C-alpha cells in the first residue's frame, strides 16, 4: 500500500519562471545494512527511483541508494512555460509505484 | 476484562456528559476533568523499550531509590611502580563501549586519533608533565571521590568499567602525555568549535516527519470509541478551548498526589470518559500529546510555580536533579549544569532553558517522537541506571522543575532535534 | 493537510525505535578508492575538472541519519547545452553510492537538495556531466558527531 506523499508546488507562476518543488514520501528506506536483535540482516527495502514530469515531459529524476535518508526528500526546480500538471512517481524495491499530481497555473 | 472495563468507561462517560458538554473550556475541563484514578497510566511492571540496553543497573541509585554502595574513604595503595601498557591505555581511553570514553570530557593529546573530543573537564594533553604520583593518577581514575566527593568523574574502577590492570594501562598512557594537543582540524578543538544552531522549521511537514502526530491527533480527536463518544463529543472546538492548556502543564494534581503531565492526563482522562486505552509511550498517546501541545503553540509556557504544592514539587525536583544515579554516578546537574555551554564529545550541552518548549519532539537520530518522560528515561539508561515508569511521581517533580526553568518560552511542538 | 495512513504513522513514529539499530552497523565500509571507481564508471574514465559545483552540507552533522545536502552546478541550462546528470558519492559509507540526479532543460537549474545518511566522518563528492560530455567535480568533508555517553 502506497503512502501519501507531501508535495509543495506553487499554485501560480509567470511564463518562463523557474519554480522550486519540494517532495517527501513517508518511507522507512530500509538500508539492507541493519541487523535485527537476533543478528539477522533486515532485508533492503527502499525507494530506488523518483521521477517528475510536466505535461508529459521529463523535468527531473533521481536514482537513489540506501544512503538517502528515511522519508526521502527531494527538492529541485522546473522552468514552466505553460499551465499544466506535474506528475511525480516513487518506485519501491518491491515494484510498487506511488504517484501524485499537482497543477500549476502559468500566466 | 476488556468488556467490563469498557462498560465502566461508558458509564462514566455517560454520567459526565450532562455536566461537561455545556462548556468546552480547556481550563475548566482540567480543574474538574475525570481522571480514572484506579489504574496506572503506563505499563506495570515497567519494561524497558526494545532496542535499549538490556543491562541490569539495579545495584545503583535511580531517581526512585538509593542503592549505590558508599564511596571508598581512602585511596588505594600501590605497592610498586604502576607499570602498565601505555599503548593499550591509549585504546581504552577512546573505547566508547566503556561508559562513553575519556574523550567525552577530556582533550587528551593524540589519544585515539581523537575526533571531536569534549571539554567538560581539564585538557589532559600535558598531564605527563604535572608531576603527579602514580598512585594519585591511579586513584583518580579508579575512584576520584577519594580526593573530591563532589566530582563529576565516574568511579571507573569502583563501578567496574575498567579492571585494576586496565586502569594501570590508562595511567601509563597518561604519563606519556607531555605536549599540547594538536587537533586534526579546527573543528576538533572544542574551544573553537562553533555551537550548533537549529534553523529548521519544525512545523513544516516537509522538514519535520514528526508532524504525522498532529494529523493523527486530529483524527483520534474525532474517532468514536465503542462507547459512541469521542473527544469531540465534549470538546468540539479544540483549537479554541485548548489554545493555552498544554502550556499550563504539568500541574500538581491532588487526586493523584503527584505532578500530572499532558501524557498521563490523556491516558487517564480518555480511559474514564470515552473508554479508550491510550497508555503513555504508545503511538496514540504520543499523537494526542503532540496535538494538544500543537494547539497551544505560540503560547508562552506558564506553569503553576506559586502554590504551596507546586513549590514543594519543584523543591523535590531540584533535589532529584542533584542525585547521583546509575553506574556512571552522575546527576542531572553534572551535565545540565556543570557542562552547560560545553562539549560532551561532539554534542553541545545547552542550558535547561530551551530544553522543554519543543517536547514532545521528533528525533532525527531515532525516527521517533519522544515525550519528555521518555527523554528522562533515556538519560537514566544512558548513565547506566534503571529508568522509572514514565508516570512516576519523581519524573513529575522533575518535569515541573524543568518547565519552571522554561517559564515564558513560547511553545513550538513537535520540535525537531537530533 | 494531507492524510497520513495508519501504517505511515507507524513506520515513522514507532516511539520505541531500536537505538542500536539506527544507522548502519557492522560490515565493511567504502573507501575513497571505491568512490573513485564509481566516479570513473560515471565519467567513462574521464577525469572531471574541479569547480563549477557548490555543495551545501553542514561542517558538523548532529547525527548521520539525516544530513541535509544541496548542490548547484554553475552551467547553462538551455535546450542544447545543459547539465544532464549529477552523481553523488560518499567515501566512508558501506557503499559509496548516494544518488544520481538527472536534469533536462525543463529543470531550469542544475540544483537539487535531499537528506542523506552518513555512517561516519567522510568526504562527499559531487560530479556533474553536461550534455556536451564535460565533467565537473567538487567535494566537501562532513564531520559526523560522536555522542558523549557511548549510546
């Protein structure tokens, strides 16, 4: 079951403006390096890929490793020339994908 | 058992509705609030959290009982030269598994290729030039109380952290320290290391994952229990009626004969009104405590310090804060007094003022929310002493004393700390 | 405010999180050589030029669990000339890899921020690749604080 991400995108922007986007997905980012109290390695389970697109075109993406902290946070920029929709996706080691959308009005 | 308990809760809830439902005043609700006096607010017997050190510290003082053996009165006699293996001593002084290591408080020249040593206690980098007798050095490490009964230094030998032979190795190492410390980088010098500044916006969910508890608390507020009642039944406008309440807590509670904090209040009140079981140090209790504190954010802390009962509780808190506890034989004031504005290894020790206004707080090192009572418990275990149950009277006295030192500071919960 | 599921609350908020289990324990750690190998793979063997990258990291991290990292590459972000990829490696973690960021002209700026885990005091190295096949690098040392009580 996917968790609900927290996202901050400005509601409006001027044409050609570079806007700042912040995202966080609640996720333990189990590194695969930890041992439980019986000394058994806890299997790795992380978000390994994040991608952001705007009106279907790629804006930013990241392949991430266990060295990214729990509740993976990513902040980046986007240059917007038109109104539209950002789509975000987080891919888990187990294959599940969490997605979210945010609209922006460009004037 | 469960059925009977719920039935009692529902009956109590029903009987109080008529009188309370007409007023939604946090302050008034507190003075009359049903508290369910018959049961403890936390697990009994108290069991230490999973993942915490499981060691038994029952030989030593806690904030609840005195047990530590008396300090030796006389220094131990050395029959010959101390001998010892200085190379092994260099390793031992940096061994963090033995009570934190000497470097937590002392700069020690090249010891352990020291990263971020502390400066609570004297720089020992030139102790080898000080002309100290072997026997004096040996006893100072073994149990410094023979020279200074009030010392902060743990009795490393008397309390079994190091064997006699190991202490001789440490002394041999100390005797080799003859030149001023050379630090690996400027930051390693505790006299020059910049003190940390907390700049994160702790109320931004993108900064503070602990904000989950505010959302969870809002949800729990409206959640109807089997009784058909929720917090919302009586307190339908919590944003208004609890705008200042948490800032007035903890408070002396005559019905319990102890200081009552927000967390214990939540357990007792919810149990006896809507019939839910939210014991202290469980997620629902934490969420509700964070939410109630959150509602009072921006309000200056204003606890009762004037009543005779509050004054007596604070006086007891002051005394407890000076009690030596645990195998490390340290009092609250040894760190949160003597070490204030100094470095304990790489950790800056701030003054008590400012250590309460953000609790319960998100701990980035643990991915968990801790309330103040769990923080007290961790301090106890960290100095190798047994913790008390979170609802103990002693922690209540200590919490009120700490809150009184934070009087007037603006509350901002959940905090975010390491 | 967005709704957080019960499971999320538990994943984040288990108050009794095992202290000894937080961070990394046991096992071998990466070396500057392992990090250099990762960089060589990223650059195809080319030696990146020093400069053009600013890195923000605390000089001292209060713990290694969630260390804020941001970087900015001082390079054009036009349709034909832009920073396409940025590799971040840590020289002293169990594995050197931290993340690879991919930019497009729509990114507007070759800048990003995240929060990372650092097992110990170490160098963080950032390498940027442009659409024209140029490589730039920068690095910064982070001291990870050691607690006083051994816990």
